[in-house]
C-alpha cells in the first residue's frame, strides 16, 4: 500500500475525495413530472368511461335532415325552376316553401324535383320575383305546406354515419438487475422512482397519440395484428382554419364563434401552445389600467378563460411541449384546438386499463422487469363540434 503523507495543515483539498462523505439531496427531481393534460382530463373519475370488448371501437353519428343548400346556377326574375348544388335536390319535395336568403324572395315548390332542378312558384306573400344575386345564393326550406285532405308527404331522413377507431396496446418497460436494486444510491428508492418516472412517460406517450396520431392497423413480422389509435386531429379534418398570420382578437372571436356553432356550450376546452396563449393574453394590452401604477410591482395578464361576445366561456389548457415544435403550418407550435369534451370518450379495453405489471422477467433470470400497460382507444364523436386553428404565426 502506498502512503500519501500530509505535511502541515490537513484541509478538504488534500485529505482526498474518497474519504469525504458527499451531501446529496434526498430526492431526484424530474424536469416535467406531468405534462399530459388530455390524458389527465379523460382519466378523471368524473369523466364517464365504457369498457371496450372489441379491438375496434365503433359508433354512429347523425344529423337532422338538411334544410339549406346553395344555387348551382343563377336564375332570372321569370324563371320557373331553380337548380341547386349537386345532390341537394333530394332535400326538397312538392309542398315545400323556400327562401332565397340573398334576395329575400319566397318560393314554393309546385312540382316534384327532377334531380337538382326544382320547379317553383315565384314571389309568394309580400315578396316579388327578382333574379338571383349570383350563382351561389343560399336557399333554405322554411317548412312544408299541405292542402286540406292531402296525403302524407314523402318521408325523408338521413342515415347515420359510422366511424371507428383501433385499440392500441401502450407499454413502457422498466428493467433493473437485482444487484442494481440492492446497492445504496442517492435519491429515492430506485425501484419506486423508476416506476413513477416510467408511469409519467407512459402517460405522456398516450397523450401525444390522443392528440396527434393517425389511426392505422397493421401486423408485425409474425402476422399478429397491431393497432394504432387515431387522435383527435385524425377526426377533425373539415372543421379547420389555417391562419398564416398572428392572432388578433377579432380573428380569434370569429373562430371561437365558429367553434360554438355546434355541440355543448359548457363542455369545450381550448388546448393551445404557449405562443398562442401569449397572444391571447396580449388582447388585454392597452385595455387594463393598473391600480396604483406608481407602486406597481407586477405587470401582465394571465387569461384562464375567454368569454365570447355571445356569452360562452372557453377555458384554456396550455400544452407546454407544443411550444418546442418548429414553426411550420402543420406543427403544434401554432395550434389552437377547441375540443367538445362531451363528444370525446376514452375507451379502456375490458380489464386492461393502466396497470403496473410486475415480475415479468423469466423465472431463471436475476432481474426485475416491470411494465406499465394500457390498452385503450379514443371515441371522437361529431366532428363539427370540435374546431382546429392551425398555423398561427408569432406576433411581429
């Protein structure tokens, strides 16, 4: 054994690091302990769930029979028929009263439509025969009028539209040797800590899929089926606005009004990126007069809900990790997604909801293998009740 001699004063610099006990904090802290807002909301006990008994969830949505269409061609003030958009002539029948919302003229369907050509009597009531204002005037049905003693009108109804989503088997493993678990380490108990850390990561993976993933089913190399659930964006395809500029309050008000056109007036939530939230917070700039401005210690506005001019209240949830995305038209950095939570449902597979499965290692191996497992899908009903604003750009 070699001997290191110390001459004179012994101090922390020369007695050697090995003999000095390190003072390490008793806990290990994660940067983002929980950042899975949608998953957290859907797993709240107040949100009702129905267990799933198939690898595909299916549902049917329907609408009331349409009453509005648009012209396919202009007509004159003496025309005795009008032509409406392709496929919408079937909305109407003899006996219907129509209104041109552009000219105000009232019309009466006085014969059976032929395809999209509708025979009409013009200028009913106090209205007069006028030419259409263009080739795409809006036409609505006001109601059906039957003569006394007439037979029942032709029954017309819509057919429900079916949609589906695949079940996905989410799994996150934690694998440690028995000796690694047996040594003393700084921080928390390593098994408990790693299990909790994996639980957060498992939840965040599911959250990203519930927002952004496209539904798909394939097989692995052995031919075993593998499902990928579709997230909300996979179903919200037509109710989308692409902005391409920064957000003004007037523009935001328009989109909020559109979002509340259908669905619940009390169950909607706006999921937004930090950049979008900052612009909404900025709507109050120049409108808020601080009290005691001379001794003001804080400044700024934090908006937690937005009250539309029509009275609906829209709460916000900021997805912080969306702000890490690049600024592109398709990225989450410039995204505001308004979700009708009454039309979103998490469907855990029967008996396979989130569970920590222990002792997954083979019996002859000296290791501890655990895994978090959730088998679930997402039910996204009535696309028109959800609303997406994309490509919101940073303020200049």
